[in-house]
C-alpha cells in the first residue's frame, strides 16, 4: 500500500483537502443556520439540496468532461465551490442557502468525479483495491480533521467559511500539477432500475435506505447536536467519532464479508446500527452515550455501502457488474435526497430525538428485509461451508459513480482470476 500511496500522493493530498473543506462546511451549515434562526425543517431542506445537487453532478459531469476535458471541468467547478463558500455568511436566507447547496453539491460531485477518474487511471488491476482503500481513508480522515477545525473560530463570523474556501482552492494545486496523465472518459453501459431490482432486491432496497441514513448522518448530525444544546467542541467530537468508527470498523466487516453469507452479515450490521441508534434515542442527553452510539453507527453504516455493492455483485454476471454502478448510485442518491427532509420533519415533531428515531427505523427495516430475503432466495454460494465470493472492495458512501465503477472493475478482475484458478485443475486433469 505504501508503494501505491507514493505513486499517487499528490492526488490523495488534493482529495484530503477537498474532504476537509466539504466536511467543515457540511457541519457548519447546521451550527450557523441555528445561529441565524433557521428552523429545523428549513435546515433539513438545505441539507437535502446538497444531495440533490450531488446526484445531478454525478449524472451530468461525465458529459462535461467528454466535451471540454478533465482539467477545465475540475478548475471551473472548484472555482464555483470556493466562491459559494464565501457567499454563505453574506446571504443568510434559507432560499439562498438552498440554492447555494444545490450548486455546491453539484460542483463537489463533479470535482470528485474528475479526481476519482485521475486516481482510477493511476491504478493498475493489481493495485486498484489498495487505491480504493487509500481513497476511503483520505475521505474519512478529511471529514474527521474538518471537525477539529470547527473549534478554531466563532461560527457566527466569516473565518470558518473562509477556511474551507481556501482549502478547496489549494486542493487544485496537487491534483492539477500531478504527473498522472489525463485519463480517457468512457461511458459504461447502463442497467435499468427494474433489472437491478430483479437481480438483487436486497441490494436495491438496501442502497435506497442507506442513502437516507447516510444523508441524515452526514448532514443533520450537527443540526441535532445544536438542537440538544451541545457545545462546539462536543459537536466536533461527536461528529468526528461517527467517521472514526467508519475507518476503524470498515476492515473487520470487510474481512467477515469474505468469510460468511453476506446477507447474514448485512442483517447483523444493520441490526447493530439500529440498536445503537435506539440506545441514543432512549438515553440521548447523555453525552457519552451519544459518543458511543455515533461511533458504532458510523462503523456500521459506512461499511454497509461496500457490503451492499459486494452482495449485489454476488448475483450478477461478471459482464453486468460495471453496468450496475449507475443504478446503485442513483438509488442511493434518491434516498439521500429524501432522508434529511424526513429527519427534519421528525425532529420538528418529536424534538431532537427524531434524528435517532429516523435512523433506527431505517436500519431495523433493512435488517428485517435482509432476514425476509433469506427466506425467499437461496444463498449465492454453491457450498454454504465454502464462501468463495469475490473479495470485498472498500468504498465510501461519499464517493461518486467513478469510484463505484472502479470498485466494479476490481470485482470483475477478481472474479475472472477466481474463474481461471477454478479452471486450472480441470485443464490439468484433462491433459494428464
């Protein structure tokens, strides 16, 4: 992995800076919005607007790249991000923030598509899995670092908006000056949502539900923390532990994924995440319970994204894996758009506890559906005692279509290698 890092460090550094900027502005919206007197529901719509823009950018940016190239698209979108971040404290109206969040979500998605394209182009078949892992680490590390920056200035002022603007501007340099050549951008043939659901009802439904959970977790946690009266250092620690949990528990869950029926693992991971949310719902005012619940929830929800993709691939032919990427991203994006709005409504109706109520219901619904699907379909594994599935690839819910397609390329390569290994004994016995 060190060799992979050394060959792509400039790209990874740029991505780290982008994630610090995005993580800081995401949390700051909830804190500053409360200071400005925005209602919880208004802030939920502001949060939802980001994911609406993000989904739009994920769908439209590839066309921009094919027309004008990676460098122009990256520079233009990143410039818009930097400008929009400065405008937040100058236009403190809900309608203005909603418009800015759509714009900034669109631009961040486009920037990630461009950066991920470069990163994927720098990886070989042998290093793609390690590259995806490093990318996920940089994403999570960036969000954790950003929460620490929340304490360096008064959120009622301008400084905390200037910092992410500067970080995003600086991130241009290591990415655009990288020696990695500009990649060609090819379109992957798509799979309809109906086909995707037919192949994997649990994968389809799980990604939809997880979109709502992740959006609430990423966008509404600071609104919740502010609403229940946590101090700024407490808010930053609470949100940091959500993403620390994601980093720490991603690999143990991935290890289990390669050694047991993935439906069973999805059931348990979703159940544990739901139980942690219920615990916070019942004992939420206790700060230490919040920290523990946040750590466990983050440690369950983020690996679920990779786990659901891996599980879906268990029921796909090798040639269909890449085609499923667009559908998985789109379904997840739809859930992400609706999640914050429903969370905001519940928090308005039931108070701050509505945040945990929403997440616990979704996680337990996913667990229940996983258990139901186990009664409707046999396992994808021929031998229940020999789980020889394609190895799990680490990927973050904050990734775009390009990263998911890169993960699918990893799965295709691994599946083909496994098929070749299975054919070798037969070929040898046929020639002896």
